[in-house]
C-alpha cells in the first residue's frame, strides 16, 4: 500500500496559513476522490480541503483549532498500489507531544528560544503556530515572554497580529523611555502646593457590564471576532470623512424594469441594480484614479487594477466582501454574472480565499435593508467605501424649457466614506458626484 501526503493547498496571494476548524474524515475512514477531508478557515473565508486521491485516512497531523502553513503536510492517506518509498520522513514521523518534550536528550542544555523549534507547544502547554515562532525568533523573544502575551485567538491562542502589536508597543515604549540624568545635573526641586481634593480626577476604573437574570450572553464566533477587530483597526487607522449626494435615478430604474425579463430569458441571470452601481464606480475611478490607492506609512500606492469588493451579508448575520477583479474590463453582462455568482457562493460559504483578496475599493448596498443612507467604515487597506441607499419615489423639482415642474422621481442617496489622510474633501466630493452623474444620465435606450 502506498501513502499519500495531503498538503494544505495554496489559497491565494497573501494567505500563508489556515486554522483547522473541523475534520470531516477520521482515521480509518474511506475517502473517495474529491471527498472533503477537513474544513479550514483563513482570516477571510472558510473553505474545504478535498482529497485528490482515493484511499483510507491513516493519520491526522493537525488537531482542530491548530494553525497550519500553506504547504504543510496535514494528513496521510493510504492508497492502493505499491509502497511509496519517497514519502517524506517528516510527514510520517509522530508529532512530538508536550509530555515527551522533557525526554528529548540534550533539551535542558538548549536556550529557551530554541525550544520553540522543537515542538508546537511551550512548557506551559500553550500552542504557537510556526509563523508566530518564526517572528519571535527574529525578534529575540523568548518562550517565557510569549507565554505572558495575551492572545485574541481561539482559546486565547497568540495570533500573528497579537505578536506584531506587542512588538510595536514594545518598540514604542523603548523609544519613549527617557535617558537617565545624573543626580548632579538635575534641576533643583521646586516645592509645589499639594492639589486640593476637588482638583484630583477620579481614578479610572474598567467599565463593567450589568447582566440581569433574563439576559443572554452570546460568545462571538470566529468571523465576528475578526470583523470586530478589523472595524476597530480601520477607525483607529483612518480619519473617516463622509460626503453625501442625492441622485435622480429614474431613467436607470425604468430601463432595468424594461429589460429585466428579456435579460433573464436570454442570459438565464437576473439583473439587479448592483452591477449597474459597480459599472458607475469603475468609470468614476478611471476619472479619479487617486481614489484607487492605499497607504503605506508616508507612501501612497496607486493601484493599477480596479478591483471592486461588494459587501455581502451572510445568513449568520456576519459580513464578507468578495471582490470583482478588473471590474472596469467587464461589460454589464459580465458584471451581472460576476455579481450573481459571488453573491450566491457567499451565501453558501463556497467562496475561495483568493476571491476575498486584492480589493481596491468597496461598494455596500445599505438600501437592501430599507436604509436610505449610511456612513460605512473603510475596508482597510483601501481608502474609500461607497454606500448606496434605498431607491424611493419622491416629489422633485425638474427644470424644463417651459419652467420648473414638480414630478414623481426615483431618488436615492450615495454616501462615500474616505480616508482624510490622502483623500481631501474636494476629491471625495467630486468622486461621489461623478458616480451619481453616471447613474443620473443612464441611457434609457441602451442595448444589452
């Protein structure tokens, strides 16, 4: 019998690791070709790992909630055929357990920093991913120091971001520490009167939440925790400013009502307003390319591609942002198919990790919930996000050659939140106005 090493597959650019969230197959289970062996989660999306061979699962090399790197051997599958002598010894070697660490010859003589390379667990039993251990080694952080860092991952696990934040605060603290001054060089002390009790601010106390007997405590799931961290990070990173525009989209609404039945019959796809919004945004980005940037310190990175993310609500109540790559190169039919496909697979948790990466601008449709406008939070590292509100029939003043008249029109609000570090009010205002112009001047006789 031959043994096949199942590797953690590449899941897109910038995705280097994934967490094992569930083993679908257990040791001894029979596996058919393309059967799902396990479910994994990245910081963006959950996905399944299928088996490229048929056989029997012999060994799981990672436990649930363990973090594996792309290319790691995660399981051994026994297949029919002659024995394969080329199976890597490391893949079939038993995982070193916490109990066996002390029995390794010469371990006591090793520096503490090197113990992390021997096993995934510290002496305290805490698990560290290979990426975290690598960063710790580069920064000369010992295992005992790692054990003292509070983790935000599952079961208090230390994530890469936790470690990087710790290193950043440590470096800032080192820079802020004043240089000791000799006692002889210090200025003479000046006696000051003691402050009055009324002048002393009360000591800050951690806020507490009152929970009554009828309240329900719900632990955030993994995706909600990630969303929360990302939103807080965005607000602390970018000074948010929001500009609003009201648009008369009557021609667009009437055109879509006119063509939707024929379009569905011809393309076997329903046409919604979302691909129309995406097309208008892509055109406006070409007119104002400095809205399609990101920030790296004091550098502005101007993006060549126009990759538009569309925020989609999941049945769980969480949010995910699949990305339409090179949206400016697709016609309206192509945009419609892309929007419908990504939306469907988002709801069914079938997105690939790469399909949530690389966005340069985000569109969110708050109108789908009946909201007329919103002030969205920027999806970092982008610098702008557009919210489109519900389309409502309203009386509006129209200018005609015979004078002004009041008519019933289809009106909607567009709101653009942008990073005021690099996008000024003039650019932000002109951009959202240009998107509205493309929607307002929609050709009612447009062929599709």
